[in-house]
C-alpha cells in the first residue's frame, strides 16, 4: 500500500471519528473544554522549551496565579496562549478566511506583557528552522507570507481539512515570519482551521518521542516528502479525537 493510500485511509478514519464525536456530544462541556485548552497550552509551550508543568499551567490559567520560583515570562506566556485559543475559537465560529491580520493579532496576543514591541511585527534578522537550516530572508517575508496565505485560501480549501491545516502549519514553520513564537503561531493557525471545520482542538504532545517525530516529519517535508508531514499531523488529529471520544464515553 502506498503512502498516499495510507493517508487516505487515515483521513477516512478521522472523518468517522469526527462524526462519532458530534453524535456523542454536540457541544463540549465548558469545564472539559478548559482542561483540553490547558493541556494544549502546556504541550505547545513545552515544545518551545517552556518550563511550566501541566499542573502549574492549570493553576496559572484557572486562578491567574503568578507562580513563585517560575520565570514571569512563562506565567504570562501561558495566560497569553490560553487567551489566544479563545480568539481562534471565535474566529473559527465566524468562518473567517486566513489573513495576515488574523496571524498578526494572534502574535500580538502572545506578546502581551512580554516583548510587546515585537507583537505582530515581522522579523528583521535571520532565523533558523527546526532542521537548523536558515529560514527565508527577512526581506522576503511580506511577499512570501501574502503568497502563502493566498494559496491557502484559494487552493487549500479543496484539500481535506486535516491536510489543509497541516499545510498551513508547515508553511508558517518554514517561513518563520516573526522574531519569536513562530511554532506557537503555526499550531494556533492549524487549530483555527481544524476548529472551523468542526474538529476538536488538536494537541501535539511535548513528550520526547512525539517531539522527535514532529521534527523528523518537518525535516522530511523540507526535503520534498510532504506526505510524511501530513501523515504525522493526521495521526495526531486521530489520537486527539480518540482520546476525546473515550473521555466523553466514560
């Protein structure tokens, strides 16, 4: 069986899981949704070397606590990320097209109380990708980002939603448009697409095996093997759907 066939089967299984989730629960309980958002915040920030564990992330988000002994930046970053999730959920409900403005608003929210002067501003210096290679020149970011979003809005919508979300994630990671928070932004944009298509929010676990698989899939995509990346993202979507369905059925 080819890699394409494997991906097609995985996407078909994901569609069935999505239908099962909608039959099981038309709307997720707010307390469960908050916990899912806390887990997502924890894992997404740990992928960027954040130092808060899951319990600490929950304390910051639920109670607004600035945890002693932890860098203030980590506390604020967790709060900012959680608020950014609420923003993309609102955007998904409105079915808005992907735009530079939306991406910049996400980045501004992530930068609140931190390096606010960098919020929404394109980087003006060199950057490196997950594989260590140099990202596109800063001078090319405005044009390349506009082209990428135009392609996503024009052609991406004809892809399966999971592949569409994976492609948006990949293209932002490969461009690194901002000085910081590019990985976090890319995952939020991916989830904006998934939420707008009726999928639950998707978390990429921060454990070492999953992190390594994430980086490996990105590296393969950068060498002309995009199916490996799409397969990885689809597997994560399926895992998240399965976990949520088990929770709802318990």
